[in-house]
C-alpha cells in the first residue's frame, strides 16, 4: 500500500517536473533576449530548468528502485524465495540487478558528468560575453538530455545520438572561451 502511494506520487512528480521544464524551456527559448539583463534572466531560467531536470531524474531513479523492489518481492513471494532488500535493488547488491534501475542510474550519472562541464562553461560564457549564445547551447543540451533515458534503454547506437550532440554543445562553449583566452587563433 505505502509503496503504491510512493510509486504513484513519484511518477506524478517526475511528470510534473518534466512539464514545468518544457514550459520553462518554451518560454525561455521564445524570449531569448539581446540585452545583458535579458541574458541574465535567460541564464537564471536555464539554471532553474536544469535543477528541475536534475530533481526529476533523481525522483525517477528512486521510483525505478521502488518499482523494481516491489516487482522482485512479488516474484519472490510467488516462488517462495527470500525477497530482496531495498538496498540490494537500489545498489545492485547480492546478485540483484535491474535494467530499469541501471537505466535510471546511468541517466542521473551521465547528466551529472556532463553538467560538471556545462554549467561552469555557461556561467563563464555569460560572464565573458553576456548575450544569449551560450544560453542557446545550454537549452539545446537540456532538451536533448531529456531523451537520454529512453535512448539508453535502446542501447547502442541510440544513446550516442544523445551524448554526442550534448558534447558538441559543451564543446562550443569552451571553443568560444578558448578563443577569448587566446588559446585558439
């Protein structure tokens, strides 16, 4: 009963965050301004959408573990076997593995791996150049990022079609910064 409530609220939370992020993306992309004040708001909107995406992915990660634990417990009960503990499902311990949990884990992990390069580049790009060029790359990165989980489930080469464009967005920000720093002529 409690797990059903957790699963339902988790799914609703992830969907709500996805809808809010899409609305924020639409409003921000349609309003990308040319003045520094508008660009500052655009960066702030992106960072809010980034945080919503991050927490949406975390909720999805948690929900995948709860759903898989419930499924494995039901199967163990039917088979008369020992049901796995939640931590065994969440952390793939004791021989318990789940494709859905792995997919959710990799989606969060890959998001964080790329965010460590993207967010500082975006902030430095805004500080050096102002304007909205950097924000456009960041929005493109975030929009494509939402498809990573589905692409990861499909396997190679599908998730590469998400990862490579994301790398290109981050790389473009650093190329601009490297030119400004005189590292590229």
